[in-house]
């Protein structure tokens, strides 16, 4: 009833605005939950949207719209659903609904169960989300952990909202970086076998390189320098790349991230494929020669300057294989590509969006998300990191210290365009101030209530209609439960899951407040049965939300 009711209120608002001379067809009339509960159940900003064109004070205009609305609503079928309409500065129309409006919707949560919250927003659109895509030259770091959490949950959200989304990891196993990695392990291997090495600064640093060298020596049975020198650099490269890919896969498994696809640069962006793609773009007028180099005319699609794709020395720039890779994505039938990138890739997005258009796709068929860095704090002090020096906090270290549940949740607590501060001490606390503990404890408390109720065979959760749930905390809890589908749609529309963990914390707060003020299992059996149904609905939404976040739903704590 609630979505239908909102639509009917919107229709009446538009008509009421027309009654006083306003043209609401040019504005997007939205009904949202007010920021403050005391302002009612729904708020509309139509007066603020129309005030300028009508040259009216928004507050006075809202008063007039309210008057016209009150006349119209008395002639409608929803008159018994609305308690009052109030005007709040600077010009919001706030609606108070009857408790029955929410109670009528409670049955839909219970009947849909594990499917509750799913919507048809995406209409079957095929989406490929590429994220992490770390170079196989070292373990995953905290920066990768945030990308992993955001990408994984975003795919869950998209699939819950009617999209067909997949996760993709692009392995950058081409170029000079793998050769440098192999050389680094080769030098450390020789060092361990007795040769004095002057280790180059441009080689990969860190203890993990020495560890890999030790493993290589053991696996190959190398006994001296002669044996090490007999191994080709290519073999060191292959071993190092494969070893680190296994490490990366294990890191992701521990973080509960499972990719649908693993694509390898070495197999996709071959020299032949790059040449063929650039020739196709050249035939379309998007590639030209200048100063002995090949240029992509990206300014034709809004980029600030054209980009070199093949240098005068004959080597391709990184943009050339990336164009081939995105063509490969589109060729697989995806309607939308989402590239999740680090903060050093701001300038990359315009040129790759230009490439998508040159490949014949709409500019909106590719979205680049820049994920800001996560900084780690312990005892109020930021932990310093330097990847170049080989000093970094790995994803695995975070998981081992705070657990996967807390690690994932804390990485999602801010919008992707905001820098994130990860408080190690807070994430480890078994206390209400830790939001993960707070939400999981709400779920465990729900399960405890339901277990206790099962001990009395005569007490079962009620089925609709619900007529005894009238306390403010009961209605607030139902209202919060019913926001779940809208929150998922919002996250999908923003391509940012940050609103979901915030919502889950608010839902847990609404449940804890209900629990503190309402006795669920009481002598009033009919009221107890309805409250048990409400508790079960809370279990459903808490469990569904935690599942989308990739976090466990404990039944006991």
C-alpha cells in the first residue's frame, strides 16, 4: 500500500499545485522521509521547486498548496490514510500517516522473506563491475581492501535491484612490471645462495620478495649459485606471477570476495588484437598519425587533449591495451561497464569514456568510480605506509586482526568519493559503539526472542491484518523496515553502497529501541503474536541486509 499511497499523494500534490497556478510538470516531485522524525512520515519540497518560477515565498506557497491538497484529499480514497499535512520552514510539506498504513505493509515483508527488498529497477540490464585488478606484483593492501568491499557489495546491490551484474578481475600480467618482479626474485634468490647483490631501487621492495625467493629455492631444489644462474629470467617471472596470483586469490577468499571472471591482459590485449582495434578506429577517423606516433582523437568525445596510443619508438602506451580490453567487455554483451579505480586515476576516466564512444557505445555505457584511500588508525594514531619501500598494511593483516565482518563493514562506511578512516580499536570492540557488533547483536537478539517464543507452542507470530501495533516505536520500526527496497534502489542508482551500512545501523537502533520499550512476550497473547511477527520481519530485513553486505548474521552472541 505504501508505494501506491506515495504515488497517489504525488498525483494530488501536482493537482494541488495546479489549482494555485503552479506548473508541476517541469519539476520532479519527490516524497522522502524527513531528516527529523518529529516532522512526520513523508516530506515534499514542491514549493521550494516552484517558488522561483512563481516569484513566491516558498513558505507561503507551501501553505497554499497545503490548502488545495486538503480539499482534494477529502474527495479521495486515501483520506483515511493521512492524519495531517504541515508546512515546515523553509517550505516543506510534511505528511503524517496513520499507523495502519505501515501495518498494512508488514505482511509483505513476512511473505517475501529472503526476497524482500528486491526490486526491478535494473530491468535486466547486464552490468560488468571491474574492481581490485591489482598488479600481480605484491599482496593486496588496505587500498585494495576498500575497492574489494565496495565492488563486491555493489554487485550484490545491483543483482538485488533487477540487474544482471558480474564481478571481474583484470590481471595486468603484461608489460615491464612482471619482468621487474621476476628480476627482483631472481636477485634475492642469488643473494640467499651467497652472491653479494647491489639491489636496484626500481626493483620491488619488501620482505615478501625475499620470502618468495626462499620458496623458489626450496621448490626448485637450488643448492648453489650455478643452479640459480641456470634458471632463466622468464621462469622467475612465471613463478613470481603465479605465486602472487595465488596469494591474491587467497586474500580475496578470506575477505569473502569471489570473482565471476578473471581476465588476463596477456591473453586479451595481444599485439595482434591491439593492431586490429587501432586499425578499426583509424578507419573510422578516430586514430591519426603525428610526429611518428599514433594518436587517439579523444577530444572528439570531450577529453581535454588527444592521447598517444603508439609512441614513435613503436611501443604502445597503456591506453592502447585498455581500449582493447574495454572492447572485449562490450563484445561479451554487457550494457554497462563500471570501472572501480584508485584516486590516482581521475584523468583516466575521460579518455576511456572517449574510447567507449569511439567503439560505438553511449557515454553512459561506462562509469568510472574513484575510490578514495583508507587510512588505518590504532590508539588514535595513523599508521604510516610506503608501498615503494615495501612497508604496507595488507588486506590479510586487517582481516586477521579485526575479522572479515568488521573489515568489510568499516570499508563501506563512507561514500566512495570520501577518504575513509579505519579505526582498528573500534572495529575490534565487542560493544554497541562498534556498528558491526551493534547490528549483529540486533539480529542475535531477534533470534533469541523467536527461540524463546517457540518454547510456548500456543504462541505463534500473527498474520495480517495487524491492528494492535500502535506504539510510536513499533511504527518507527516498521517504517524503517519498509525503507529497505528504497535504500537498495538508491545505492544502485548512485553506484555506491555506502547508504546500506548506514541504513542497517539505523534499523538496528530502531529495533533496540523497540525492544527496550515493548515487552514482546506478554500476557496479552494477541499483542504478543503481532509483536512476534514484527520481530520476525526485523529478522528478515537484518538478515537480507547483512547478506548483501557479505557479513554474517549470528543467531547467538
